[in-house]
C-alpha cells in the first residue's frame, strides 16, 4: 500500500516535472528578443535600408522571436557614447568604424595600415585570411563580430591644393581625437595635426577662421557628411581602405537560444556583404559627384614619393608596436599573406 | 470688314505688339481667381475637402501655364501648390509619389530661376560658382528661390538612398541661404523653419547643430504673429528626435494637438495638417525612442 502510494507520488511528480519542462520549453520558444542597434548612418540611406532589411529577415526567419530596434543617425551619440551604452546594456549592438573598433580590438586595424593594399581584391583576400583571429579577438573583448562592412578608401580633402607631401605637411590637418593610429602616422610623418572630435569637423570647416583646412574621409563619407561643400581639393591616391564592423555584445548574444545565435550570425554576415557592395558602388559614384561639385582631385605620386610614404608607414607601424596597439607580429603576418597573394597573381 | 471685326483685329494687333497673346491676357485676367483659390484652400479647415480640391487647382494652373509658360507668379504658385499637396496629403502614405510631386514643384520654380540667370549648368556646376551667381539675385527672386529650395530639399529627403541625391543638398541649402539673406519673413518665416530642420535633423558628426536649429525655430516663432503649429511639429520631428529627447518630443506634440488655433483663420489648413501629422508622429514614438 505504502509502496503503491509512493509509486503514485513519483508518477505525479514526474508528470508535474514533465509539465513544468514542457511549460518552460514553450515559454522559451515564445520568448522574444529585441536587439537595440545604433549607427551613425542617417535614416533612410541605402546602408540603413540594408539594416532595416536585416531586421525584416530576422523577424521572418525567427517567426517574430528576434528583432532589431534601430537607432540611426547618431541619435545615441558618437561611437564612444554607443560603446558606453552597450557596456551599460542600454544598447546591444552597433555599426562601428575603425575608431570604434579600436576600442574593442585594436589589432584589427592592421587592415587599415596606410598604403598596404593596391586594390580591393588584395584587401578582400587578406581580410578573409585573418578573419578568424579577428573574430576571436572581438569575442575575448566581449563582442561578437557579425559582419565586416567597409567604409571605403580614404582620401585627403582640403580647402587648399595638396600636390606634394611637403604641401600636405603645411596644411592644418584634422586628426580624429584619441585615434592612436592617426597619432602614430602624424608623428612618423613629422606632421602636427589638429586633434578634434569628429563632431566638430563640419563646424571648423565652415568657420571663416576654422582650426583645420584639411581632412580625410571616403568620397561617399565626405558627401554624406556634407564636408564636400566646404572643400575644394582632394588627393587622387587613397590612404587606406577604412574598415567597419557590425557587432553585438557577448552578453546579449549569450541570452539567445542557439538557433537565434546562428540566425544572427548568418544574416549579419550577409547584410555586411550587401553594405560592402553598396559602399563600393557609392564611393565610386561619389568621386564623380565630388568632381561635379567643383572638387579637384590631384597629386599622383612619383616613385620617390611612394617610397617616402611607405617609410612613413613603417615608422608608424613601429610606433604602434611599441605602444602595443598593433603588435608587430600582426603586421608581419598581414604583409606575408599579401606577399604570397601577390606572388600568385599572374599579372603582378 | 465690319466694325466689330475691325476692333478685334486692332485688339489682336495691340496684344501682339505688346508681346502678349490672347491666351496670356486671359491668364493674367484670371490671376485674382487663382490667388483667391489659394487663399480659400489655406483657410480650409476640412482636410478631406482641401485634399479633394487641391488636384483640381493644380491642374488648372498647369493648364494656364501651357498658355502662359513665362508667367512667373503662376509658376511660383504651382511650385507652392505641389509642395503643399505633397507635404500635407501624400508623403506620409505614398513617399515615392510625393517625391515625384516635389520634383514637379521644383521644376516650376527652376523655370523661373533659369529666367533670372540661374542656368541648369550653374545649378549643377561647382558650388562656388552657384554661390556667386546667387549673390546677383535680388528680392524679386525670393519666391522662386524659396519654393525651389523647399521642393528640392524634400525631393532629396525622399531619395536619401542615392548618392546623387545627397550630393545635391548643398545646392538647395545655398538657395535657401540666399532667401534668408533677402527676406527672412518670407512664407511664415519659412527660411528659419528650413534651417531649423536642416541643422536639427542630423547628428553633429554629420554637420548637425542643435543650438543653431533651436535658434531658427525660436526665430520663426518670434516672426510669426499668429500661432503656427508646424513650428512645434518640425521641432519635435527633427530636433527632439535627433536629440533623443523623448519627453520633449511627447510634450511638444501633445500640446500642439490640444492647442486651439481657430482664431488664425488664414492658417487653418496648415495648422490642421500639423495636428494630423503630430498624431502620426506620436504613433511612432515607441519605435523611435
């Protein structure tokens, strides 16, 4: 009798346990997640349209369990502000430029070393080879790197002609305040730049006696930020291919069930590739539009200038190694991958 | 030739000598009706009636412009009508259609500006040359400049996903800067509203300037003697949103909706449009903040 009652009790408990298990599983299946995502890119632009499409895809493929809440146009502040908000969990993810990336995993910016890549194919190839290391670096810093959309090749833009290195040195060049990479290059080149927050660039360019007359940006960036309306000249030779990233905090990522983690990663990678295509298209088109606006592109380097620039770059790399910002091993590895790639190109 | 035919012949001769066709004369004679029609629409507080009436007014103006293509005032009214119709009734539901209407409004205003020396080549050429040419324009160019800049900026806003459109923004801004210099009071201090939106709708990183935006909105309030709700609407929609100031956004729009503006009869249409748009913006509050 006692045994029967005990067996019954066990059965009841088991049923209850099963019920509880089913209930909690069902609750889990119904749980919805909202990824609060910020970007400086203005609303309704092609890139934000892509992020909106990403949201649509996430919602559709997760049956409404995962969605983005998008804060475009810098409403959440500049990149350091957004990083602070991610750390305090007010936000969960963002689109960052190299500036924001440098506060997550600085060695990733080895891909922004000036005058490294001759073309987009070289940049794409090297990036693929070191992507796993970069993803691991982001993860260690508490972030998942979902995708790698690029800002594009950066050019110098100026109110005054820039036709030689000496001329460039005489200009009042803006430096993105707090960017160790820019600081290293300025030091290596013997240039005294004017450090300013990116927030102040337009105002200073607009002012009659502003503190800067020369800046750097991608052609589309110069157009989208309206800097081009204050400038007259640009350098033909691009400095570097500026990187961007789609990231989500590891803390948020860890709250997601495995299928949603996977969904976020696969769709994030795809949207970054789409933005990449847009970026390349818009940057190419923007050069023509800038010329129409009256901006004169000039300064094609001769051999001696090219060598001089590479020496400056290598000196800057030493400075960045000494500060531990980009260890020398990373730069050497990238140079070796690039060298192997070039050796295997029939036209090189 | 009988007497009346002789008179008609003489009249036609006189008209031709004056460089004015019979059709043009008719258009000129009809202008008070057009002006009266515009005033009546602006006083309309029934949005359904206004929405139904505006296309007929626009088509009437288009028809008249076929007969009198160089009628400057009529062109400006047409540019204004396209802007008003697209902004008030179309853009919230059909943004792509609105973009086409803004483009048509822009073309009417540009027609006048071409006549005043602002050729297509100058409008599309280097910005410094455009600025120099604009400095030559005076008071009589204000309406065309204002409606060109207003329609142009709206067209750009609806095509922000294209680099070509973004590249045109400084041109629209230069046109409106000239209006600001020539007549800051034009169309309910419209130049100040334009720059309130222009400086307030972008992050400082992208050239926005919140303080300057606020100053322009305040100046527009100061210059308007009657309550113009569109000022609060635009400040909430652009500046409060960009500042991520949800309490200000909510309070400004809620207050606007409650405000009794029935005494401002000439502003009935624009104020009622502002109220309807404010309601729509409040519905987006949870999405934006």
